[in-house]
C-alpha cells in the first residue's frame, strides 16, 4: 500500500508539499499545522528552504500509511 500512497502524493503534489498542500491533504488548517510544527508536536518531519516550509512526499506517505495501519488494527481488536 505504501507504493500506491507514494505514487498518489507524488503525482498530485510533487516531491515536496507546502504547508497549504499538506493542510489540504490532511484536512487540517494550515495554522494548526504551523502551530504544531512550532511546538514540535507535528508528526510529519518538515524542513525550511528559504522562507518556506515543506514536507517530503515520502514522509507524508509513511505517516498516512502508519495511521491507516493503526486504524485497521484498532478496528480488528
């Protein structure tokens, strides 16, 4: 499933996601993401390039796959 998730994100957003794209994908507000990044509680690693902050597509895919796996395990229990 990881390959499918990675392919979807890569095709739709490219190799790095802006905070706005990340907010859209995760259905969160960009402000919430920025606050969590500042508090170092955001679960996806991000990096700065110039004034902009990005998340690598593979890190986002890994996070989504991990959350999906945990949800399936919880539902099966």
